[in-house]
C-alpha cells in the first residue's frame, strides 16, 4: 500500500510505501532507533529535534549508511536493523530523493562523537514521543518531522519488537 501526500517543503510530493518489493535504490536513510524500549531523537544544530538519518556515501550500502548515521548523530551502536518503509520525495526540476526507513535496536550508547551536526540526544519512552501534531506545529522540531512520513512511520514502528524494552 502506498501513500501520497505533500512534502514538508513547498512543491514537494511524497510517495511512501511499506511494501519492500516496491523499494528502489536509496541515497538516504531515516532510522527509528530504540535503546531499552526508548526512541532515540537527535537535535540538529540548525533544524531542531529529529530522527537520525542522512546521506549515503559513495561505495556504501544503505544499511551501512543507517549504522554510520546513527552512530555519528547519536553515539548509538546498532545491534539489529530492519527496513520497514521507503519514501520518494519529488520536487519539480530535481531528481527524486529516495529514502529508506529503518527500525533499529541499539546494543549500546556511547558519548556523542565530536565534529558532527548534533547538539543533543534524547531517549523517549513511547508515551513521551512527540505526536505528529506536536512535531508539525512545534518550532523546536525539524522540517523532516512535519509531513506524513513521521506519522505513518511512527505508527509502523511503535509496536515493533525492537521497540520493546
């Protein structure tokens, strides 16, 4: 089943699927990472609170990107990782941006690495995770959380076995 909706920025259209057979080669990742049943949020220096994620480097597989980005942005060491969805952002005049959504269980939390764009990390119990409405309307949250991807992906991962403590 696919979902289509407007993106976080003007003129964007997003197509989100949870059907792995529809996944394409992705250049970006978004990771819902859990440590002892708590969801990991990171505060980017300019965008605000968001879910860890980022850009695939040359020669990297998307799963390697997910593991690297979680560590660089949070100090989290991934123990297990599973793709759960993928979305494509289309903007007129640009190549489509393809991002795979993962759910992860962390083996350990380490101090935040130096030299990256992260200011802080939060581990939130499921009942404290920002609602999509709060994320959409709160200035402290990244634009990445302001479209339907966050709501639909959170609905898909909240009961996942990696989310259990």
